[in-house]
């Protein structure tokens, strides 16, 4: 869409004196021309040489009146005569005669474009433009440097834009989602984060898309993932209906990769154990929603809270009595549990049948069905890389964005094997209350923090607890205000007002940050927990007492300790909560090693850029904001 803006040029005020711009160097004065400055900063000199004295400075978009050179004048300069008899000169290519602005609407086609002060890719940034933003570009005057255009706002040139960042048509949400999907499939998580953020900015009311942004940003350690998480409330899970043949007395199997078996028929009842895919259970009864089942097995510990760097007690605790070995003929005990009735099936699934189901579902775009079958297949064959990649695409197409991100991390090789256990998840919790092992993990809003009614056992994550970045100083952005007409003064004052408004915004954010910290300290006093979820993908239990090293790195300070783990049942998980300081930039590492001092030494050597060999490890960094001057 093209628009024409007629702009009115007036005289220029220099040093408090009204000046007129007229042609010089001709026998007969030529008519004044309405000119507009088309460079970032234009010195008006008393001569045509670079060493000539600067009488004033004009900014991009400033209106000027000037005359074309006369017969004997310098053909490369506009000639301007001030009312006090002085003459100023400006190069021809620095000001253009634009009787009317003709603009064409463009739209930001990249995750973030910029409005620049100068036509250079690395020039000073005046404004960051979000994906999909409308930008009016001057179409009847080209920029001297190819690839740039003049940005016009309210009939005034306000900066330069890179034309390859813009498109003639408005981009859609689907465009940003497709870019995110492809980046995840390619393992380009930084690009996925950029595009997911762009998609979330297009539709802040779309909860699944906000959840996608939160999941990707969390995967790359961005500090603002919680902002998107709060816009994406947890969706209520709709359980499938129970199989019609599910009746008391029948033998059923678990039909999902990992099923929580609880002590009672409610979603808040304590989880006794997790049952793996195809685990057999005897149905004792069900009400359509919850099934009461009997499971034969030994429930292993599901969680462990460790303070790895606490000083040793003055007197060691008494050793527990040795466990009695079960006789060869004994059978595992039978435990009564409650599970969702709709997640039980009549018979076990096998890999061959699942692969056929997946192929048919993907061919028919039945993505939800494909997702379930792919999860089942990966539970039976964790090394199936093709299935893992197919799960990324299928989950994304089904709108299960967070599952798609988890699958992409798996494809990228995120799960590292430690002591025969996969590190399925490693995350920072910024605060806890009660027992972390029994806690529910939430991302509370500021309003929820202020209400102060947390659960007895709860932890919080993805909170932005860093102080906000400082705003730019107003500085000398308007020292030459008096050099130009009132219109120019309004423009410069507007820039100053923008910076001052930024400062007000930051001051309000500082206040909110202090209130948030106080609320977290009050309700979640255990400030700092590194949570690891370890999964045993084998069908047999892991060994009791296996050891690994956990390390905490803050700046160049390293602490490390050896931790012994309990046995983890076949196809089971163990949640370990390591208490450690949670300061921005802190790193939590799990290392497949037995010597804490050796790990510490290797990490310290890395700080000195020395070569050091470390065993396989997983680490997570608590997000830290990279501050720049806001508004630049």
C-alpha cells in the first residue's frame, strides 16, 4: 500500500536567529527548494571543504530550505545563505528535494528487525521492530547505500531499515511456527528460540504457542521463559475412556510409556511408583475414571533430597541394619494401587505392530495417534533415532509443542548416560518450601506470589529474579535543539521523552523485582535446588550405591562432591534434589565420575583455557540476563 504525505518545511533557527536558505553563487538567486536531510547527521559548514567551520548540525529527516548552485557555484553542494549574511554549504547527496513523501507499507519478515541511525548493518539501533510489525518505507527517494530504505513515521524520516528484513505482505503465525519446527528438527535450538519468541509475540492469547516459547526458551536457558509460561496455563488432561472389556478380575497392561500409580483415586494422591509400558496389573475394580489394581513388585525410592556440600556431622550416623536377602523361591509382594482406567489396555504392544501403526497414522495425518505410538515405540526401543525425530514433527503437528521440544532435545543427544541411567531432565528450581521430594513445581505469577497461599510442599521455577537492566541516560540527545525549527525541537524532545519513559519503566520494574524477591524469600525459603530426573531404561534394577559427582560452578568458584544413589527399578525414574545456591549464571553439573577432586581440578583448568579431560556430564545453567542499554 502506497501513501503520500505532504510535509511542511519552515525556516531554521540557528543560535536563536531565524535563517533563510537561498541559492548562492549565481547572478540571479534561484527559488528556494524544500529539502530534507537524508543522512544521520549533517554539518552545515561555511565552506565546501571538509575543514570548513561547522555552523550548525542537522539530523536525519530535518526540513531545510536551500538553493541549487548557481552558474559559477560548486555543483556538488547546496548553497545556503543565513540571514546574518553568512553562507552554509551541504553536499548534494546529503539532502533531497522531496515535495511529498510516497511510502509503501512493508512488514518485518524476520524474528526481529531494527531501525538504524545510519545505513550500516552495525549502525546504532534506534528501535527494535517485532516480527510482523508494519513499517512505512519511503519509495520515491532511494538510500545511497543499496539494501537500505528510509523508515517514515508520521510523515517524517526517522531512520534506516534493512530491506531484506522486510516483506511486502504481512507474515502469519504459521510462518513463525514452521520456522520453529524446522529449527527443532535440525537441532538449531537458538534459532528455534528466536522464532518461537516471534510466534508468541504475534498472538499473546494463544496458550499453546506461549507454552512452545516457554519450552524452547527454557531449553536454551533464557531468563524470560517464565513470562511465556505464565501466559500458558496448564491444560487439563482429558483421560481416554476405559476399555469396555476392563472388568474386575481381568489382567490388563499399562498402555503408556510411564504411568504414575497412586495411593488413592485422586490426581493429588501420593505416587507410590511409576509403572512402565506393558507392565501387567490385576484389575480389582474401576469407576470409569480410576482403576484399583494389584501390582507385583518392589517399589523403589522415587525421590532423594541431597545437600552435597553440607559439612559432615560431628558424629557419623549409625549404619542401617543390612537388608535381608530374599530367598530364591520368594515372590515379590502384591501392592494395591490406583491408576487412570483409560490408560490400561487388554494386551501388550510390540515394536513391529507399533511401526505399522506409526506409518499409517503419519500417512493419514493422524498426528495424535502417531504421537502415542511413537512414545510407546521409544519406550520399547530408546535407541530408535528415526522414531525420536518423527516424534518431533508429529508432536509439533499435533499441537503438543512442549513434547516436540523434549523430543528434539532427545534427538540432539541431550540425555547423557550416567551410571547406566539417563539424565532425562536437569533443571534449576529457584525456591522450595516443605519437602522438595513431595513438591509440585509451578511457575507462579506475581499476583500468586503476593497472595501468599502456596502449598505445603511446592517449588517454583522459571522466575525472573534478576534486577532489570538500566535504561539509557537521556544524555546529550538534544543539545542542538535550538539549532532548528520548532518541528525539529518536537522530534528531539520526543526522543528525550522516550528515554525518560524507559527510565520510568525500569524504575517500576526495579520495584516489582524487589517485591518479587521478598515474596519468594518468604514463601519459598529454600533458595536453590538443582533437580535431576534419572531414568533406568533397562528392564532390571540398577545397582545399589552407584556413585557420581555433582558440581556447582559460580563464576570461577567450583565445589564438587560424590553422591551415592539408591537402586532404581527397571523402567523406573529417580528424582534427585540437590540443594545448592541458585544465583544467576550458576551451573549445576552431573559427572560420570567417582573422584570429586579430579572433577574440580579439571573444571578449574578449563577456566584457564587449559586442556582438561572430563568424563561424560550433563549441566544446566541458571539463566543470566545480558544487559545492554535499554533503548539501544
